[in-house]
């Protein structure tokens, strides 16, 4: 969420994730010519990432994987797969969403959260 710079709202908190797949040593016997046959593969949530965001996501996920594994050398063997969803390729809440539909849904949720916050604030002021 930080890299993508999406609003910190429930819609994104519930649906932003990275998937890390630990591969057993024998899963990729030809992983590289010079490195042991071990590593990991990560795929961040698809989305529109400009080059700076791509670099940031790859760096952060690589660091997280190496830290979680307790192996700083894993940085050299961690592959991060960046994928982009096609229009209509964001399946959320049982609907294949376009980017525009997701933006509209996010704006609606922000408006609802602000409205709820304003109602609570107003009720609190009336009680005092």
C-alpha cells in the first residue's frame, strides 16, 4: 500500500498482499549454474506500478524474504514477479473490476468513512 500509494482504507487493507512461495531445494535443480538450488519467488498484488514503484516493491519484498529466512545471501537468489492485471482483471467481491471501477469503489468507501466520522464527531459534540 505504501509503494502503490493507495488510500489506507479497509478495501485496500483487506485486499493488498504479496504471496511468497518458498521453494524446496530440489524444486529447481537447475536454478543457476553457480548458486545452490534454493530461492524464493514473490508476486506482489497486480496493479499499475511506475518504474520507481516497481523498484521499491522488488527491493522491499527481496529484503523481507531474506530477513524472514534469516539468510542475507537469499537477496541474490530472490526473484520477484511483477504482474499487471488486464482491464477487468481485478476480481474483487465477486466482480471483475476495471481500474476505473476500483477507483470509484475506493472513492465511495472514502466518502462513507468520512461521512461516518463526521456523524460520530457531530454526535460527540452534541453530547458535550
